[in-house]
């Protein structure tokens, strides 16, 4: 029996609508985007970004995370020198954003991590570090103390402050024991250093034994922003929203960061992308 053309048309239309609504439960999921989002982040966050946040962001959104971790000021220098084009900048110090005028109009502060002294458990000074004031032990003959470059990394500046606060400013002079942020953990684990200054986020991830700095209370303060003229602005907003949302917060806590809830915005609040602003308001 031949059906009238109007009936056939209705059947075809119904079939199309059904296919779109069923086969495609995936079309309504978050993973509908494409493109690479380039994120420059403080080197102290390498495990957080590369092992947890990056893969989680990819899976949830469909974008592809591409990260680079170094000292925050070193990354800022790359941005202003136009060495690297990026979408998102994550710093370990709000002050670094001040050097990015023309590139950064706002930033959100989202977390912190105290500065501690991480040490090699096999070091001959390990027992002393556990039983004596740290500022006394690091002065012992043969002690090898590592830190990062204060000109390139906020942690390097905090390390200098820590030494000066306990009367050891002379140890902060010169370049002895100064290494790139991304290399410091490896130097310690390989036995080339007895101890070094680290954030708790790093020591937690690397399972380093640590000692507190006593009366010295210093910490990383982490910020994030979408850079002006980002090549992938929509993807950049999606990444920042993911980082500041529930998934990002859970990842940060697991990696030893103290999460600030809600994040605070500094600068031109009107320039914050709407998805990011919504995440900050509602979590």
C-alpha cells in the first residue's frame, strides 16, 4: 500500500527528530568543543595541571589543554616579549600580573600554599632538620640548600625573604643553589641537594618530608586570568571556569592547595568573561 506524500513527510520528520534527540545524547554534553587552549602556569603546579586539571578539562569540554610550567615571572617575560602566545596565565603571585599591563586587565585569586623547607630523607642532615631549628641546620658545613631565581620566580623571592627574616640574608646572595623552578624537585630527589624551599602543593605531590619555617609565614598566592587577544578566547574562558569550578577545586585540594572560595577578582570586573563571572558567583 502506498502512503500519501504528506504521511511520508511526517514520518521522515519524526525519524529525524528522534535520531537527533536520542543518538545524540552526546551532543548535549559538555564535550562539544574543539581547539587547543594554551595555558602558561606557575611551575609549582605542574602535577596539578598536567596530571589532573588538564586531562579533566579535555574530557569535560572537548578542548585540548596544552600547558607550559615555569617560574611565573619567567612566563610573564615570555608574554611581554611575544615569545609565546597563550590563552591563560596562572601565576603564583598577584604582583607578577602588574608586569603584564596591556596583557592582563583582571585576575582571579583562587588559592594559596605555604612555603616550607622540603628535604631529602637520605640526607645526612635529615635528623638535624627534624630536631633542630631549620635556620641553624642550613648553616652547617656542607649543607646544600636549593631555591629558585628571585628574578624569575615568586618562590625565589619568598625564599630570599625567609632567609633574611632569620638573619641569613648573606645566604641569599649569589647564585649558589639557584635552579629553575621546574628542576628543583628533581635536584633534591637525586641527592644533589639536602633541602630546598617549596610550596606545600609541591611537597605534597612529590611526597617530600618537610619542616615548617617557624615564625616565618610566607605563601604562594595563585591567580588566573584570560590574556588579552587570546588566540582561543572561548576555550580560555572554559578553562578558567573549569579551574574555578567544583572539579578544579577538588583537584586543587587533592594536590595540597588551600582553595579560596569564592575567588576574588582584582582589576576590571567588567572584563571578566561571562562564563567565568558566573562560575565565580555560583561555584
